[in-house]
């Protein structure tokens, strides 16, 4: 199956003036393969980052390719940076 997946990766850093808001540092859009999507969103990968002390949360949704992760939020162990990965299936 040769499906196109667009990854939008947004890197955020903690706003020093508030407790809960983040400031966008960069945004990158690229095409990835199904294998790369599977490696990024696998349960083993998320568990590994959680063991390091970070926070990984997956948002699942029904797509035309099945029930897949369409958003992955990774927060660093010190809670000062966050990466949001959004997947669009074509």
C-alpha cells in the first residue's frame, strides 16, 4: 500500500510568564511513509519515552486507512518543551 502521509511537526517552548502556555518555535511539514508513521506512534516507542520521564499522548481517529493515530504530543521530562506531531492521511 503506497499511501501518502503528511506530518506537521510543531516545536513549542514554555512561556516563562505563565504556567500552562507554550510559544511556537518552529513548524515543519514533510511527507513520511507508513513505516515511519508506525515507528513514531507504536506503543513501544511511547512507553520508552514515558520511562525516560516524558509524557506521550496519542489521539486516535478513524481515517480512510483505518483506526490510526492522527496526533502525537510529546512533552519533555522537565516540562519546558513540547512537540506536537499531526498526521494527515491522503
